[in-house]
C-alpha cells in the first residue's frame, strides 16, 4: 500500500473516533488521553476497533518494513466463537484508541482459557460453558506435543502456537464434524509449515478426494495425526495411534487386521 493511501486510512480512522474523547485510567490510577474503551457506557470496544481494522485492505508497515494486513473481516469474525469477547480481552496491552504501534503482539490463549475454566469450576457453572472444558483438555494435550516444543531457530517460540492453526480471529465452533466444508482447508493449513508432506499428500488417494474432488468426508491431516496430541513421527506410540486412526474410517479392514499376527 502506498503512503498516500496509508495517510487516507489514518485520517478516516481519526474521523471515525472524533467526537468520542475521554480518559483511560490505568492500573496505577494514571490518566491518559484517549477513548475510554473499557467503559460500557461508550460504544462497544470491538466496534471502535473495527472503525480502523474493518476498513477494506487496512494495513500498516511491520517492524521489518513489510506491509502487514490488519483488516478484520466482519462476516467471518462474527461467525466465530470469540465474537462474544471484546478485542481488549485478548489484546490486553491496548488501553486507548488510537493506540500506539505495537512492536510485538502478545495474546495468551492458553492462560485465558484455563483461567476462565478455573473460574467456572470454582463457581459451579461449568454447564454454562459447553465446550470450554474440552478446550482445556486439548490444551493439556498440546502442551505435551511436538508443536509446543521450542523451535530450534528461535527457542523463545514454540514450533506452533494456537493462532498458527486456528487463526487469530476467525475461530470456528468446536463441534465441526466430518463432512464440514471447513475440513477442506486443513491440508493447506498444515502445509504452511509442512510443505513436503502436503505435496506428498496431494498425490495420495486421500489428497485426491479432498483437494480435487472436494470430498470433505475423506481423510485430512488431523484424522491421522490428531488435532493436538501431535508426536514425533517415529516410535511405537505413533504406530499404535495410526492403526487406531485408520480404523476409524476403514473399520472392516481394521477388524481383519486385528485378527492377524501383527
């Protein structure tokens, strides 16, 4: 995006927020100029954020100078499970609008989900959070997986974090079932990191069904490798899991296999 267009976007954002001055009271009772984004008497915080981030092709230069897409697509976002939250519930380092440029985006998915589940357990209202308990179980599996291990080139980061697979803003409901069109995106999602494996998958009978015939009932990566308890591809544990996962679809062949010496 060229600089003139960037300036236009900034002007539009400022005009959107004009007429809504206020102060932000920090944890230390300090007062800062800006829009009060955590005050329920103002417009909803997320709507204020979308005043800029909802603009078509909204982008800003990243710390490395490359253009970074910062647009949030309202339709996709509103269909996700996080639409009930305010932006600032995840982006806790934002305390005013317009906000300062962020050198690093820090969103702690794991602590947030576990904290909310802990509160629900303590209050005895887990029934109000139908899927949160499942999410916490998946977190525990993830923390033991190869994805949660430190990267070799950057030990401060895991091999894969929640937002690498679930995206940052467009999170589908947890009850997505086999046959759901969203499954067709899984090979390309995993392929962002596992390009060689994705290429090999594309030549397989499973890959042809999914990528060419758009058969959402055919096997995708997570059907064989699971979603969160991803282990190294060598060892007895993986062999046992593969047999079980293949048998989930190929029941007759699994029954025959179980009767063999192997």
